[in-house]
C-alpha cells in the first residue's frame, strides 16, 4: 500500500510549481494593410474666397499626413448647387473646382455624383448638358456609375440620384439598368476579393433619424431623398455576396457607422460643415475621413476634424 503522507507531500510540491512553465503565450495576428485613401465629400464649392481657401486647405492637410493616403474618393456634392442654378452660375462653380484641384491637389480622385452636382434647372432640359452629362464631362467620369480594382479590393461607385416619377429631381435609389449592372459586377468579383461601395446618398444610416420634425402622428416619415428607398433590395443582393464589406456615403453632413448583416455603412461628415455657414452641422464637425483597408477585408476609419468652414 502506498505511503499516503508521501503522496500528499508530492501533490503539495506540484501545486507550488510555477504555472508559467506550462503556459503558451498567444499573440494577435498582425493585419496587413492593402491601401490607405482619403474620403472627402460635400465640399459644396462656390467661387467665393472662403470655400475655395477652405477646400484648398483640406486638400493640403490630407496630402501632408505623415501616413499619406494614396488617392481620394470624393463622395459627391462637389459644388454648392447645380440643381436649381442657371448655366452661368453652374459654369462658375465647376471652374472654381477645377482651379482648386489643379493648384492644390496631386492625388488621383475618383468621384461619385451627388444630387447638387446634377444640373436640374427645368428650363435647361433641352440643353445637352442637362442632368448628369455636365458633371460627367467636367470630372471625366467614364459613366455615372463604374468600378475599379485597387490593391486587392474592388471599388464600386454608384449613382444614387434619380428623378421622381413626375420627372423632377430627386429621390434615392438605383435605376433598373444600374441595378442589373451591379448584380453582374458582384457576380464577377472573386469571393475572396473584398468589395467597397460608394454612394452619395446613404444606403443605410442612423443619420436619417436626426430630425424630430420627421415624426408625424407618432411615426417616422423619412424622406426618400435622405436614404436609399431600395435599401431592402440591396440588402438582399449583398447577402448573396459576403465579400461586400463596406459602404461609404455622404449627403447628410453627419458622421455615423451602422452595421447590418455583416456590412458596415459609414456616413462621413462634410468638408463644408453646415454648408459653410458654421463649423458644425448638428453634432458633426467639418472634416474628412482617412480609410485604411486591409487584406483580410477589414478596415479602419479615422475622421479628421478640421474646421475648414
């Protein structure tokens, strides 16, 4: 029969041994960055001194980052307004934008069409530049919606801004040809390639609930010009493609981040703040975003508060 005292002493001795000799240290895997870019949006440029100087300062600020972005995505509303302005006023705004970019920017810019970039003056319908033709011409857009690949990610730029059933501007959704194109695009992207979507008007955003005047009779009444009216259709499409990771937007001049069905939706403030009338629009300061995309499909967004307004 074994000696119980000896066994008891042995167990005590074992209990006093340092646990570190049996542990295995684990470290978090390091993410590999694919690319960094800057998001700017809602610049609402006019030929006036204040917005021109402020947009130039924004471009210099992002280009002088110690960790410099490789390119710029512009989320739309490049100029103050073309929807209701005459030809002379619209031409002056586009000339001001071209002047600032030529003098103060050295990075490639990929543009998205915003509602205020559309020439929508009813009296101009007979002009060849009416609608989106003018903005496409000035910005050199291959189409009003398009795609490109960069650093292992696939970028899809959408056109949110459509006419209402009566032909007036505007409501937010993808027209049928564009939706069919998007379906084909997503079907051709390899499942291992992460996808980023850019639309001017948010597909999904908590910012749609900022205005209490939209509560009517105890119910929310969200305008169709604030967020995509075809959001549920897009959610169903994205669900078929798990590599859709990130959707960026502007339009609301507000900052948020919403996650739904493994897709992250980010609304990214405004360079112009409160349309150059104030540095803040509600609780969001004027600024721009730096976006880091990683090879595993993840991302980081840093909102750079710059009170250009």
